[in-house]
C-alpha cells in the first residue's frame, strides 16, 4: 500500500459515494412522493368526488387526480382522511380481537335476538337496583337493626341475575343445531392459519412496507392503502352520511341541522343510528328464518356500529355537555352573557366547540382522579354506583359489547345529572353568594392585554416556569388532599355514627379478608375447567369470576340509617360549597394584594393573580406542614433544621441568581444582538433593549439549550448538568456549580458579548473609517461572527467526514483481512488475568 492514496483512487471513491447518495436520494424521494403525495392526494380527491353528489365528478375523477390546484391543502386534508381510515381499520381489528378473546354476547352466540335480551333485562332491572343497602344473599339477617351487617353490591347482583336469566334463555330457546352452528362460526374465526400470518409478519417489516429498504415492493403497498382508503370512505363515511341525509330530508329536519354548523357530523351520526336500528331488525328477521351465517354477520356489524356510537358519546358528547354547562354556570364570573357565547360560536364554531370539549375533558379527568382518591380513603362498597377505573377486571370495551343499550343510556343520564349537579353546587351557587356578599370582587379581569408596566411575557414566564410546576407537583398536593378527605370522613363518621359505613371496622375487614380467601378458593375449584361447548364467552366469564366478590366489605348499620345518609349528603354539599368559596376568593384576593405592590393600581389578568395567590398559599401550607412535622422533635432539632434550611436557601438563592438570572439575561441579550436587532431594526435607527424581555427569552433559550444538551452526546456540559440534577436542592454543591457550570458559561457569554463590542467600538475607529462604516460594523459584527463560527463548524465537520471517506476508500482497495493479536504487556505482574484481544489490520 502506498504511503498516500493516489488522486485517481480518491476521485473514484468520491464518484462512487456520490453515485450511491444520488441513487438513495432518488429512491427516498420516490418513497416520500408516494406516501406523502400520492396517497393523501388520492384520498382527498376521492373523498371530494364521492361527497360532491354528481355524476360528472365521477367522470372527471381521473383528471381531478392530475390537477395541481390546492395541492398543499388537499395533501393536508388527505393526510387527515388517511389517518382516520387507518384508525378505523386498526379499531376494527382490535374490536375483533376483543370479541374473539372476550367472547361475543349471548344473543350473538345463540339464536336470541338483541331486543328480546334487552326486554328480559328491562324486566329484571328494578329487582336488582332497589338501593344501596341490599342484604347479601349469603349472610343471615340479624334482628337488631343497629348491629345488622349489610353488604352492598347491587351491580354484581344485577349482573348475576342477568347472567342466570340469559343462561335459562339459552337452555330454553337455543337448539342443538343453533349451538353447533354458533360454535362452528367461532371455530371458523379462530382456526385461521396462524403460522402463515406469523411468517408473513416476520417478512414484512416497517422498512420493507414503507420502502426504506431500497426495494420497490412498497408500490404494491401504496396501491393497497389507496384501495383501503377508498373502501373505508365508501363504507364508513359515504353510506352513513347519505342514509342520514335522506332521512333528515324526509323528516324535514334539514334546516335545523344546517343551522348547527356541523351538518356533516350530525348527518353521519344520524345515519349510523338508523343503520344500527336496521341491523337489529335484519338480525331479528334472520333469526326467525334461521339464516345463521347472515344472523351472525348482521350481529357483528351491529356490535361495530354500537361500540362506535358509544365511544362517540362517551368521549365526544359527554365532555362537550360538561364544558358547555361549566361555561353557562360561570358566565357571571367573567361578566359575560349567553349572547356573547352565541356570537363567539357563530364566528368560530369549530374552535368554540373544541375549547368547550377540552374544558369538559379536563373536568371529567380531575373528577375521575378525585374519585380514585376517595376510593383510597373510603370503605370498599361506599361508591358502588361509580365504576372503579383501577379494577383490573374493568374493561369498558367489553361492557360496550355485552351490556344492552338501555343500561348505557341509564349510566349516561345518571352521569350527566351527577356532573351537572356538582357544577351547580361548586360553581354557580358560590358565584351567586360571592356577588351578594362581595359585590365588587367579581367579575374576574380576563382581558387579553393589560396596561401594566410589567411585561406580559415576564408574567407568563413566571407562571409557566415557576408557579405551575410547583402547583402541579402531585406528591405533596395529593397527600394534603387525601389527609383532608380522611379528616372530613372521620369527623362526619363520628358525628353521624357512620364510621363503620364510611371507613369500615378493623374486625370486619379481617373477617371479610378471610372470607374472600375462602371464596377465591371455592371459585377456583368451581371455575377451573369450563364446560366444553359453552364457547369463549363462558370461559371469559369464568376468568372474570375467579376473584370472588370484588369491591364488597360489610358494615354495621345504625338506627335511622336513611336519615343519617341524607344528613351525610347535606354535610358533604355544605363542605363542597365552602371549599369552592375559599378556592374562588382566597387565591385571587391574595394575588391581587401582592400584585398591587408590583404593578400599582393597574389591572392584571386574573390568571396571574390567581396563580400568584395559589403559589403563596402553597408555600404557606408547605411551611406549616414542615413545622408541624418538626414540632415533636424538640426545640434544638427545630433550630438545627432551620439553620440547615437557611443555609440551603442561601445557596439556592445564589445559584438561582447566577443560573436563572445572569445566564438567561446574557443569553437573551446575545440573542437580541445576533438575531432580533439585525432583522427588525434598520441601520438608520437605534435599537432599544428591554432587560425584562431579554431575560424572559433567555430563560426559554436556556431551557431549550439544556434539554438539547441532555439529549445530545456526552461532553463536559452534559456531565455537569446531570451531576447538578442528581444532587438536587437538598444536596446542592455551591462550589461545584460555580466552578464547573456558572463560571465557564458566564465567561463564554461575556466573551461573546464583549469581544465584538471591543472590536467594533475600540479597534475599528482607530482604522480611520467613516461613521457609516463604523455603524455598519457595530450593527453587523455579531451576526458576522456567528456566521464565521457556523462556517468553521461546517468545515470541521466536512474535514472529519473526508477523513472517514479516506479511510473507507483505503480499506476497500488495500485491506486484505483482519487478525486478532493478543496484547501482552512488557512490564506487568505475573498471574494477572489476560487482557482482551486487540484487533489489528494488515
């Protein structure tokens, strides 16, 4: 091998590398054009063609495909259509898996139509839902009322009664031929050739499917995706929409639907509802004439439509109702009227509905989180009327598949009543009380721009970076709330003699635990082997029932129990009202008072005042809880803790001044000089700098730079930041932070600011240039030096890449092979373990 590679070898290697890069570039461009251009554009044009409603659009569809009008908008809309169709396809596959593994409903496995099963459920529903205090069937009734041990689980009893009724219905109505046909249908669903599908799945990877492996097989996949999009648009959008459209036109409701600004969505939902009713009727007719395969197909289609509608109601309609009800009940708090909301809806219906849905979704989420916290405190069984989201056996999709429609409607109406009543109690009524007691406190100031001298950007930064992270810290806040709920429950239990009902008894807990163990063993003995021929549904039910009666714990029932429960509900409503009054007034009042020292009499957005008040209240409560925790340890320990915390707070303040004050200010000023001022201020004008805004932007830039550093490769800055994070506030090392982090970063920033300024203001005037040239150098030296640094970085990167290419060319042309050679030290102790082999090239 020559000492240096010849020029022709380097040139040949360069040409080969460039050719390979061009080939890959062409291939990836074709892949991107196919998946990001052809697929969404085809989906959008087909969607528009189908919903135009004219024959001419179908005839001109090939020309519309090649049209270049509105390419970007059509591609974006097509991406949304493709995403919807893929989500629908994945949902169908997942729903099939739920039906196969969880078992189909009884009326689908056998010959009973769904409306007959629903009729039986309606007849037996009142018997299972009489109240919260149904006596458990396995427990004997005790004569004394105050010592009666009562069990409550009406949902389990209701479901058990429904299952017994359905089993009786199976035995009476289902013949051997129907059962055999149903089992054969289930076996046909299960007995597909899994090995072939697994082999195909192993061969088909994401790279091969998308075309990233260099082959052209993805063109076939593009064709199938386009066909799948067309099929799904036709089946799941076109047909339901036109069914709903013709029905609304025939009933005369077309004008009302058009006035809602959501004509397409409402029409499609109406079409799905009519389609579900049609599928039920056809399923019943197929059952009467004993068309078993048609009956099963119609039943599966009905389950798909039913689950889809229930998902829309649960995730879309219910949060939307909650959001609008929250807005209506809080109008007086913001000095708004229904006319204002109507005008906002008319101007931007989509945005208004989305914001109300988002508010309702947040409300539902926090309500569910509070219910989970209540379940940790209260006795199992108190909240029998609410579903337990932490239950491992809870599967909402299985409930949507198996439970009849009337039970879902009953739950929906009950949920709307409960959520709406809580909003009235905790929002509307406190606002009325505040307006009567404190007439000048409301409304809240929610204007978009304030006339305060303090920058809005600084306040928003303070809110987002300091206040909200502290308030959203779930550890202490959740523990405080849980302690308050426990204290309230204990107080209410002893005042109303409902301690056993609310919290349970220790003796009863031990007895119920032993009884539950026995029930689990008995259930496992009974349900270990399901009877052959019962189908997947029976096996699924056997698995679900192995845990025994979950969520049940007995309690002692005192005298006048209904009256005590009523007083408990009244006491709870009064407590929630007082808590809501405090939350609506105390943080805002404290925030307004504190902000008045900073901004004077200027009005500020109530978001800032409420956040400031909440933060002060949080700090106060935190300090009180810490002092209460230290009190039993004695005065000396308290003084020692105060000394330690004072030292830690001083160190934290010094670090905060350096890292959250000086560094962001220098970074924001450098960004202003390098990027903002050259772009926004002409040469004949003087730029003005605002330290507050520069500091706020610097904090954001510092957080972004720190995040990128932590995600990047290992170097000294990442090591130092990780060490500072690992130490935390309690083990803060001031010397390490100042020496390793603050001093180098501040030095680099000061050099970046000072060196160009010294050059522009001190050296350039000595050269005797004109004033215009001095101004030009002074204003453009910062971006010029940035460009020089970027060019040097690009050149160093290209030099490293050329060295790698040089080594690659040399190895390809002259490398014969590689051989492992043992590495032996010349001077070392005997008996040491042999070192790992070293690779050498020849």
